[in-house]
């Protein structure tokens, strides 16, 4: 049985960072609009960009949580599509990876 505690620590740190970033984005999006109409237009564009970032962060959080769940279930390092092993180098680079490189390329 492989010791995944280093990966779990890395994932938990990544999760904490992502959740902090998500909270920061939520604070920025929650700021009241500027009463100046020209400034409101600029803020709306900024908010659109922030909303896109928030959506990306939300997806990353879900991916990291699923990886932590796979560690708990004993499935970490196994491709969720083909059932093959995910290369250790891939997991070092992307500890949240759920697909082996071959399946990730096919999804592409």
C-alpha cells in the first residue's frame, strides 16, 4: 500500500489556498457599486472577470476535494476513466489529477 500522506498534505494546502482565494473573490464581488455611472460600467467589466475567476476556483476546489476523497477511499492514483495507474510524476505535478495522461489527452 502506497503512502499518500505527502499528496494529501499538498492537496489540503492547495484546498486552503483555493478557499481563501474564493473568499477574497466573494468579498470583491460583494462590494457596493460606485454611484458614478461610468465607474459602474468599469466595475461591471471587472465583476465579469471576477465571476469567471470564481467559477474556475470553484471547479478547482471540487477537483481537489475529489482527490482527497479518492485518497480516503483508497482509489488515489488510479485513473477514474480506464482504471490504469496514474504516473507518479503526473501526480507530483498535479496531485488532483483523476485521469492518466492517455485518458487526459483523449479528453483534451
